[in-house]
C-alpha cells in the first residue's frame, strides 16, 4: 500500500505598503524605539490600506504559491484560511478567496486558532492528504491585526502588524510533513482575547480590541513551547541536533530565543521576520517560511520545525522535511 504524505510545492507572502515605525507609535503613546526593541525585537510593522481585506491579501500570497508550484488554480482541492480578521462573519474568507481565484470545484473553509492558526491549518491539511480526501491543499494565514489594536494601549499596539502568508501542499509518497501536534486550553481565555461586542451578552460594553496580560502570556508561552519541542522530537525519534531550522511564530524575540535555546540552536538557524513585520498572528509562520524558502536559506532535504502559540490558549508544531 502506497503511503501518502503532504509535501510543500509552493509558498507566497504579501505585506502591505504602509510601514509604521516605533517612532511613529511613540508619538501616540508613552514609549520609545529603544524600549520596544529591547522588549520585543520589533522595529517596524506593516499596516493594511483602507481598501485591503484578509481575502485581498490572501489572493496575492496564494497566487505566488500557485506560480511557484507550477500548477493551475483549478487543480486545488481544498482551501483553508486561518484568520481572526475575516472580511465578513460569513461567508468564510476562504470562500471569498476561492471566488477570487476562479475555482469552483473545491472545498473552502476558515479556521480560527489565533496566532496558531497556520499550524492548525497545516495539521488539518495533512490529515486530508494522508486520508486521500484531497491531493492539493492551499493554506493561507491572512490578518489585519491593526484594525483590532487599541492604538492608545502601549502593551499591545507596539506588537501587531498586517500581512498574509501561503503554502501549497501536494500528495506524494516521499516524506514531507513528518508530524503535526496541536493543543488548546480555554482555561487561559482571559489572558489574551478580543471581545465581539456585536453579539456578546457578557461585557457588551467592551470595545472590540485586543486585550492582553503580557507578563502572564509570556510565561505560559515559553513553558508551553518548550514542552512541544520535546513532544515533536519524541514523536519522530529525533534528537535536537537533527533539526536544521526553526521557523517560529513571530511574537517576541525573547520567546523565540528561549525556544532556540531549548533546541540548542544558534539564532543563525532561526528564521526571523519579527524586526520589520511585528506579530502578524496566523500569517507570521507562513510569511517567515516563504522568505526562507525564496532566499534559499532552507535547502531540499533539511528538517524544519514550525511552532506557534496564541490566544485560547492554542499552540502547535509541525515538523517538515523540505
């Protein structure tokens, strides 16, 4: 019996043109460039234009992935978009992307796992391909975080940016996605969240902006990501030295450095986009992966660990042989 595996055949990414610097933010709130860089590693982030949406950004990233893969859009069996900033409540942003790409015979849906969304989407896609339910799957993380940010809240407005990342998977009998591991725990719901005042019966006087208890989130994230590194390596019978690259969620340089230390990795083996993109939530891992594949830092045959942590709390990893 032939074993089906999911393999990366294309990636893409899009960042809006507008750049917002730390200096600009410091004119709005009591902060400074040095304070932000020291605590987060972020210098600039991209801000979506007034006419841009999650689906319009996703379209650009998706077309890049399709072009790299050398396939026709109509060959795609499944589209999964990870987003916390959909164009509409419904239909899904994935359905809107499907229409933009001119695909009709395809299944499309969104998932919402906050910053872990792209890892959750990879896990779902992997199961679809391994089961034979799909051959070619398009995954996009697309976020306009700037519209959920309270620009008077120093603790959150310095962190987030906008963008879209895409990856296209195909079925193969060669190793590709080696394993995925996803988790969630709603007990931490109040540490990082965004209210929906339109439908919430609880706290319906709250504005629909990101609320975060930063120190508490940091502590849980570091411990949780350390555990998932162990879980991922054990599941594949690998040592830390077997991993060539870490492609992390781009939330905070201190969290990323802690995960690299757990792997006994040099920061030269870590793909970093945080400095000039900020935290693009579900888009960040795929944007970083796209950058490292396109500049050929990551070579065919190398082992890549993708990981992310987000509101929920949700967290996950994907170990990939490229």
